[in-house]
C-alpha cells in the first residue's frame, strides 16, 4: 500500500512540509503504509500505482508554485498538452492550500494544481479543497491555519478508514484498524549507525549535486553607517552562472562550531561518538546538497552542515521526541520533574489548541537547541536524528547586480534582534554571511530564475515604476544596472536618514543626474532632507499626477520590493487613491478593479519577504 497512498507537498518556507509530515505521522499511527515526498522528489513512475493522493501546497511570489513544486517532473508532466481529460480518473485526491490573503494571488498555487488535476485531467475529489490563511481571515471556515489543517486531517482519515477499515496481520487474517498510542515511538525511515568499514572513503556519501555552485567571497562590506542600528552589507562572490534581473540566489548556511558544541553538551551521550564515521540506511536527496564534498558522515558534520538546530521547532518535533523524555539524572527535581516535563511535552505534541506551543516557541523565537537545553529529560538516540530535526533550507536573497560573467552581488541586512524575553536572536544565514572572510571564504549557492522579464511583456517599450524601501533596493539595483528600462525608469526609494542608510546613494544620484533614472527619495527620520514625505507611499502621493500618467496613459509596470507587512498594503492603498483622484470620477470601484487587472496581467509585481 506504500505507493497506493501518497502525500506530496510543495513548500517554500517549510510550513507545507510540516503539515505533510504531520499527516504522514497520523497515517502511520493508523498503520497506513504510504509515500511522503516533496513534489520535486516524487518518482513520476509511482503515479500509476497511486490511488489516493493528498497534496499540501503553499503559494509563493506572484501566485506561483513553490520552488520544490514548479520544477518537479510531476508538474512539468502534468502541464503537457497531449494528456487526455480522463488521465487521472483512477486517483482520488484531496487538496490543502496554504497562503496569505494579504497578497494579491491568494491560493493561486493550489488552485492551479486543482484545476489541472481535477477539472482538466479527471482526478476524483474526495472532499472540497481546503484553503488555510496565515492571517486567519480567508481560510476555510474562517479558522486558523492549524484549525483548517486538523479538519483536513480529519477528512483524510475518515475517507481512508471508510475504504480500509481493517488491516492484515498474519497471512490473510484481518483486524480492525486502530490508532497506535502517541507514547509509542515508530521506527523512522532513516537510521544511523556506527560504520563498520575501515576505509574512511566508504563513509563519504557518493553522489554529486550539479545545481550547487561554490564561489569565493570577494567583498563583505558594511554599507550603513557604523553608528546605525542596522548592519546592511554588500557581498560579492565569484559566479559564472547566468542570471537575469529579478532572479534570486539560494545560499546554504551552516551552524557555527559553538552551536554544534552546545547541542553535543545538551545531549552528552553523543559526545563520544560525535566524530566517528557513520552509516545511513536510506540516504535522503538533500544530503548530497548540504554535506560538502569529501566530508565524512559524522554526527558533528551533520549537526554543522545538515540539521537546522537553530530553527523554531514545529509540533511534529514534540510528537517524535516525546518518547525519549526519559532521563531524570540531570534534573534537580528527579522523577517528579521528569513527570512534569513529560506532561508539558505531551501537551505541546497533542493539543489541537496550539496557543501554549506558540507562546513557548514562536513568540520568543525559541530554537530546537534551546528546547533541548530546557528539557533536560531528553535522551535522544543519535540513530534516529533524521527523524527529529529538519534539514537546513536554503535562504533566498535577491541578486543586486547585473550579470557580468564573473561575480554576483547581494545586499543583505544582518538579522539581529531582541525577543520578548530580551534574548538576542541572530539569523542563521545572515550571521554565517557576516562572518565570511574576503578572498578566504567560500559560499555554496544556486541561482533561482524567476523569469521577471518574461512576465513583463513588451517591457522594451514601456516605463517602469520601481518602489523599494530599505534593502528592497537589491533587485531594483539589478534592473537599473541592466539598462533594460534606461531613461524609462522612476525609482521611489525610502530609508531612514541620508547619512545613515541611503544605500547606494551616490550611484543613484549619478544615474539621476545623467537622466537614466528619475529619482524620488524620502527619509523617515531625517526632516532636514525629507521635510514632507516620510515613506515611499507619501512620495507616491506627492507625485500622484506623474504616477497616474505613467500607469494609465503610458501603461507602466510597477515593481515593488521590500519587507512584507504594512508597507505593501499601504503602497497599494495609495495607488488606488491616486487612480481615484486623477481618474474619471464616474465609477469609484474602477481604480480597485484596474489595479487587480494590473496584478493579474503582471503589470503590478511584488517581491516581498
């Protein structure tokens, strides 16, 4: 039955993957053998064996499938025009979409999959499509993401238990299918063991990954004032791979040696085997990407290069580690404290109301490492470590230079902040980048093509309005340097102060003086240089007639880049008001419809994070 039931996920940040793992966990508890894979890693040949398919997928970018879905063999095969309309009529299918209704293309990815696989190729829908909204407004039933997921899980189990109420045990003997208690640990797919070979080369994973490039760091330079609260850096590293304006780069960070040592100290029974060569019974596809070439497979190397032990733990972490809260030897309260810790871990793992888990993990941004340090009762077997910890995901950054054949440039804000517990938190990847040494360090990366220019049809003939507060200047700088909109580009750029964080200010001023760029600049904390406009939306409003003329009379593109949250919403509201003020007053709803049309036709593009 393992190929008969499949759970596939398309995930950008790991949320869809987490819910797919949760569903897989629940199916395993009911003795359902099944396949769990990303859309990218799914074996296309297994599609003919599949009878029940459950897809959990998020939406990213301009209504697109996540990276591990849109490049998959499965999706590319599904897009073929020669497939008959009953091609998938043997598969029963259930969809769960994850998205954020504050973005214009809400749930487009799951709708694309649904339309193609059900409407056009004949898959049989088990129940209506579920849609979860991160802001909790537009999701199925108006509930939270967790509430929508649990209802989806309930429907999946209900359908499968109706079809397969019993299971075989000995020969043809059947018994009722009942759930295995959460306190029982299920042996995972990936199991480590001490290597029995004497040849060290045999303990190195024997595969290569052609997608990943290695580039020597050429520049690591702070470009904000030293007394400014935020450290923004300009990075340059060797790169021969072709890229276009609007493309992004995926960077693979690593954990620091201090972090690795802290994890080993939190699980002291790991220390003696940390550097011993290991063997792995089933090699996950991600291992060839994350473990650098010629590195031995050891626990220390896995903790450094592979496992994201600085990430915030998900619910499944507690589900899978609960069975190993067994050690009272390091607890000052002995068995009584052990029982208290087990009770709390059980609540985190099993309660559908996840507020306590959110308050403990998400609000203070508590990491997996810190949770293990908090709960001294954990005695995790290293053999099952692949079941406990997530792998490090690449971090994506907008490329901020024009392709020149030999180097790539990034503009990165170093993540460092205090939590509600007044603890300092640092971003894994930006800390890693910050510590790289010029002409000595190397970075592992791959280019992600976003096909921006393909979306901008006839861009050679039209102007563009570029809107980019802060480090949103990164992809905009790439567009400006490429000269594809030269003398037809207007930039609305905002930062705090001219002398603190006016990123690439001299370069922008020179371009404006030469006529290649029409520049509108505002400073939110610098009244001397920006007396009337604080934010980019203020500058848009002050120049509303000019903006209106570009949008309505010259069919300009709008490209908005920067942090998500209030800024994109306020910019959009300002554009609507500009269209109202300077447009025909007959229909007050027309400006909103016009902007939606721009979004649908990729004239209004957003790159936010």
